[in-house]
């Protein structure tokens, strides 16, 4: 049994969705808001010194962190017809690896830095300046990704991959879906298709529940 330290809507959703796709049993422990709770950070630091999500405990007790590492680890153990990573050397795998690392090395850090700028700077004005810069840079990066989305239903064309899970999750974050619809239509359409993957429906409900409607 895997154990996933998580928080609904956070980066742990990337690993949670892949575990669900592969049908792997998992115990999920929600840790709380790591920005706001020192206790949550301290508890997670016992298994991940950076107190970051996703953090995955493998069935043999080993710890996996870093979403790209988890993605490749799970794919190594999947059957070829279910793998979310192209395994054969060649152009499709190269394309996958390039954009997987682009997402985690370029776009993901804009959240690490920009979501709570008080961790890095004192004073409201410098904090806002850094937040605004991260938001603008993130939008620029998403436009780059949108420019390479192909004509097929998924990022790699006809093949559903972990890249589609990343995009479905990350377009839920700032600048959020309305921005993507207006500025990166290819990514927006891909994310909507990702929302509708039946195997991931329960994961999406847990991590991104629809807003509650007022009674009466």
C-alpha cells in the first residue's frame, strides 16, 4: 500500500491522479495548509525535510518526493498499455520528457516562490512586486506551452499521458481556467477533456469540488 501525504487542490493531486489511473491502493493523509500551519510543516518534515507536496511513501517504506520523479517511478512499474509515460526511446518520449521538465522546472517554481512571498521578503510592496512578477512570468510560460499543443485530443496527440494530468491540475491554479480559456485555448480544451476522464473523476471531486450552491 502506498501512502500519499496530500492537501486537496495542491500538487499532491498530480500523484493522486496517477495512482488512481494505475489502480494502485493508497492511503491518503491530508496534512493541512503548509503555508499557514507550522504544525503541518513540522509533521511533514519528518518524512520530507522540505515539507513539500507531493510526498509519497512506497509500499516498502522508501520515500519519493518531486512530482516528476514520482511520475517516472510509477510508469516504470506500469504495463505498457497503461503507462502515462512513453517508454520506447524516440521522438514521443523525448517530447514528453522535455515538457514534463519544463512544467516542473519552470512553471511549478512560480507557485513555490509566488504563492506566499512573505516567506522571502518583508514589506507589502516588495511582496506584491514579486507576486506580480511571478504571475506575469507564469502567464508567459503557459503561452509557450500552448504553442506546442498538437491537434490531437491530448498533449502527445492520441496518447493520454501524465502531461495531460499536469495540465488538468495546474490550470486549476492561478491564473485559473477563465484566463486559460481566453488566452491559451489549446490548453483550456485539453484541461476540459482531462476533467472528463472517468478513471480520475473521484480524484477531481476530492481535490476540486464544485462550489456549493445556496439553498432555497
